[in-house]
């Protein structure tokens, strides 16, 4: 399975006609759902979803299906809680595990996005804070209610949809933003 230099594998994605390039890009950022507390002696990456977290993730999956959001690609942190969140979404696209997503920061995530296949029109990234919140904040139009909200809150299971009229390699501010808090 080929991986981009960013560390995110993208071999399994929804088929896009050869030679086509989506002009509108949709980026969905999802912070993993609610998890159990950290336990002494147990690696942070092994934390699991709580029952509430499973319910949040299943509800988000239903939201994606009813709202018509169908990602061409799904990038998911390799941490257990992110993988469980992806599983509960019940998507028809196999998530590609990106170990780099586990510890990345917003700048690292934006660099990964710049390497996304130009034919990909819609991408879902399931990851962690502060990278999810900071990247969303950077991509939202300044001075908007959405940016203000993102500067204050980004609890587990927060879902942000950003629409761009620029390529992945040169993302600018989103032309449309939707923030869904749990």
C-alpha cells in the first residue's frame, strides 16, 4: 500500500474517474469521540471509547449518511480511540491509518493535507486535539461566529466541515464552514 511522504496512506479510497480533478474540496475534521480516562501504566494511544463515545460516533455516522457527506478518503489516527470512532461511523470507505496523525500539530496536519491527491474531492480526518481544533481555526474565515466558537470549544466528537474552492496543495480559508458539537 503506497503512502505519501506525510505518513498517511491513501491507497484505499472511493474511486474517482481517471484524469478528473475535483474543483471544490470538502475537508471534514473529527476529533475522536469521548474516551475513558488515562490509567497509570497504560499507554495513552490505547485509551478506548466509553459507551457515550460509541453513541456519539454512531450518531455522527448517521449524520454523515443523512447529510449526504460521503468522503472519498478517510485518514485516521492509529490510536485506539480514533480507530474505534472510525469503526462506529460505519462508512463505506476503508480508513487509512496514519501514525503521524496521532502526535501531529496543526502545521503538520496542514502539510499532510497539501499532499492529498488532487482528484480527492472530500476527505475526512479523524484525529486529536489540539491539532484538529487549531487546524480548523486556521482554515475558517477570520471574524466569523464559527471561528469564535472554535477558539472556545472543541470537545470530543466535534465535527467540522470546511468547503474550499482551492486545491489541497494551496488551501486557503474555507468558503463555507459547519461546526457540529456533540
